[in-house]
């Protein structure tokens, strides 16, 4: 595979822009982490509400609703977790000045993210049209399942758009070998949606 | 030859889960000594990714989430 090198901007010198970047990088990182913590609190609130309602009912799933398809969800989970691994290697290759492999891993991450969303759409279609489980018409089960997985799916959709924008920016030379905080933030966000899915997959499909 | 879709899905989940677990464990090992706040968070995320991949593989193998059919 042909290996191209990264675009280099004015990173070598200590001009005003680079100094500004160095001064604000830690603040930007803290801002991104605080955003992820706030998102974590949002998901935690819904997860605890779901677990509370689930445990206060009589049996789970409620009568008339069958268990979710674990086999298909396992495959979809592996697709999302795989995208976390490819995203990690995309950033690593960027750090090591290997644009060709960065592009390959970044595109693989985007494709796997879209694959996960397609899998979720397929699962929603099956649930709604075959099992007749809906958000409003299936009690706590439908409401909590579609709210939490829908919220997560929305995050993944935003993440895919975010990664596409990051990729286009990196192609157009917005980031350099030394200045790539956007890619770091994108990787953090993508890992976050992966980790949230570990919890959602466990509580909806495995317990 | 007819292959049960569930068997195919479970096979993919097991193999994929093991591959992702190995890759994330290797990435975690490679990054273990990297300094910086962002790298500490990455390590935490990679650890959780490893656990998630193992959980998905175990679910594919019917070890987790194996519930009896409703009557």
C-alpha cells in the first residue's frame, strides 16, 4: 500500500498560532472531557430509570413481549467495537505521520459506524413490524428500549458525521503532525459511544 | 447447504469479538506507558472496549444472555 506523508503547516516554528494552540490544548481537552462526563450523566439517568422500572415490575420482559435477538445484537456490537479499534489506529497512524494508513482506518471506522446504524435500523424494523413492539404502545419495555438505544443511535449518527468532517478536514490540511486536537477529540467521542454501548448491550440483551 | 442465520451470526460474533479483544488489548499494551490526560482516558476506553468485545463474544457463544424460551 502506498504510504503518503501528512500535510505539514507552520508547526515547526513558534509563531502566534502554534503558541495559542499549545496554550489552549489542555483547556480544550478538559472541555471535551467535561462534555463526555455530562453525556455520561445523561445516559446514566436514563439507565437507572430503566433499571428501576424494570425491577419494580413483575417479570422481564413483560407478558406478550419476547426476548431481544442476542445473536444479531452481538454481531452489531462487534461491528461497533471494531470501529473503536480502527479509530484508535487511525489516530496512532496520524501521530506516526502515516497518512495512507490513517485514511484507511478512518474510512473503515466510518463504514463500520454506518454498518452499526444499518444493523440498528434493521433491528428496529423487525421489532416494530414483526414483533409489534413500539415506543408508545409497549409499556416500559418499548419506551425504555427505544429511548436509550435511539439516544445512543443519535450519538453514533452525530459521530459518523463528525468523523466524515474530520476526515475531510485532515485531507484539506487543517491538521498537521503536531496540531491534531480535533482528531483526538473525535477519537475520544467515538470511544465514548462504544463504551456506552457495552452498558446498553449488557442491560438490554444479557440480563 | 442451508445454514441457520443465528448460527452464522453467533460465529461472526465469536470470531469478531475475539479479534477486537486481541486488537484492543494490543493497543492498550502498546499505549501503556504513554503520558498525558488524553492517553489515560484512551487507556480506560480501550480497557472497556476489551471487556465489551469479550462480552459480545461470550454472548455469541451463548454463555451470556442464554435465556430459556418462553412457554
